[in-house]
C-alpha cells in the first residue's frame, strides 16, 4: 500500500474525510477507527485513543483478553442468560446499585424501552429529556412497539429542571382533554449529546422527591454511570437509589462487545426476560460479553481515578505546546474541548499520531473543536511518551509562514 492510499484509508477510518454519517447522534468527530485495518501501526500495538469512552479492542485483542481472563479463572458459560458469567455479572450489578435484581439484555435501547414499558403500566405517557438517547436515538420504539408516548422536556438544554418538569406536566393536565396518564420520568446521566456533562445529584434528588410525592416512577439511562461517579464522587448506589430502574452499558467503557444491564426491584426485573423473548432478544449465550464486562468492572473506581489524575497531568503538558489548547467543560466528565491554532493541520497531525505512535484523534466539529475524550487507554502508555509524540507531531505538521 503506497503512502497516499495509506493516508486515504486512515482518513476514511477515523472520520477525517467526507464519509457518510453512519452513527446517528454521535457526529463526525466520533466516527470509529477500524482498528483491525491492514495499515494499523505495529510498532505501538496498544492504542491510546482520544475518541471513545473505552479501549475499543479489536477482534484479536478481544479474543486474547478473554483467553487471559479464562486462564486466570475459567469462564463459566450461561445458557439463555442463566448461570455462568452472566449470572455473576447480574449479581454484581445488583450489589453495586443496591437494587434487588439485575438482568442482562442485548442492547441499551431494549433496556431503556422495557423499563419505561414496565414502570408505566397502563399509563401511556413518559417524560424524557429532549436531548436524550431515549427520545432521539431509539427509533420511536416507545410509540411504535410499546404503545407509550414520550413527552420531551428541556428543549435546547442538556437536561431538564424540576420547574421544567412541573411546567410540562401542568400544560398536559390543562390542555389535553382525554387523560391517558403519566407513569414514568426518565433522566440520562451523564448526557451523551451534551458531551458527557453530568446532571448534579442535587437536581436528581429534587426531581426524585417530587416524583415520589406524585406517584411517578423513575428510570435512569446510566449507560456511562461509572464515568459520572468517577468525576463527581457520587457512588453508583447513591445515584441508583433515586430511581426505580437503572440501565448501565457493558461496552461504553467496560469493553464488552455489546450488551446492557438493567437493575431494579424484583417485581419489575422478573418481568423482563419474558418481554425480551417476545421481542426476539433472547440469546443462547452471552458469556463472551458478560465475562469481559465482569473483568473490567473489578477495580474500575481505582482505574478511573488514575485516568483523571493522568488526564490532568497530560492536559497540563499538552497545553504548553504552542498552538494547542485543551479546556474542560462545565459539569463535564471525560470529554474536553481541543482547539488547534490555524497553523497546525489537524488531518496531518492525526495521521502522524496514528502512523507513528498509534494515538487516535478525531476530527473537528463545525466550530473547529475536537472532542478530546479520555479513557483507560491512557494507563497503557507512559505519559511522557504521549506528550513527546504530540510535540513531535505538532512540529512536523505545523504550516510554515
């Protein structure tokens, strides 16, 4: 493969060319690499990626990791979700969240939608953040599959306040003639479409208290809840205590190839497996996902504290490079804003970092900002090596004059 073809192939993989938007709601800056591509660097096999929440293991790495896990403690298979690694993971999540039970589901969308369906009962309406995955990215499943109507709250905001919620409820009560009933209020935390910003626990508790008084159930889309906990110091259990059900992803940062966990009271969770079967989501075995997630769940709090500490040191050093500026976000977590001065060519820098150091960098948005996302891959490389790679890269691609 010649250099020009290599360059085009990489740019296509990392979203730096005009490729179709394949992942709704994520944006061009987060289009993933195909890490198993032929032109993947071999001199630095462990990638440091500033694009995803997790390690983004390629198939070879995934299989090697599963083998390592099984060599330490043989992985026990499940059968249709019963027993084995899947049962062990469910029990661990029930413990972490302080809920009676937890259950594996194949996708987060199914977890969110079934939680809303079961919590709502005969009520047809559910309040959801307008900026949420539930409202924008789940293909109107609530309406088309489950007969539930999603009411968006907090238009134009990362989330909604108690006053926003009360105002919307009041409007429905006074303006709708035929009452169909509000059953559930949904919160997403952290908020993906708001660059991972958190919803303050005080705001969550205020809404939860009101909902309890009014008899509304509450569901938490906590796909990235461990990241929120790491950056706020609020435990998973404290977050979960405000909600009737909680969904947590297995692949965002727990590095499984897919899957989700839904936690809640036994009365709700015991109904889920039948609903999954109805929807065709029951799988013969899920141990290849749950064993991986269970492995990375152990020690996650300590590792993310290391990530936060390493990030602070890294950003301090990178900001000393002339023309590089990385800033944190208000209520932010692991996503930062990276701005490069005009004399630094972003495409060329991304190419250099990838080819020479296996460091992944996304592209800029319409405002010229690169969403600089940190994760556990920072812990796989010496920080001085990362900083020196950036210094060499900026120097090599800086425009003259």
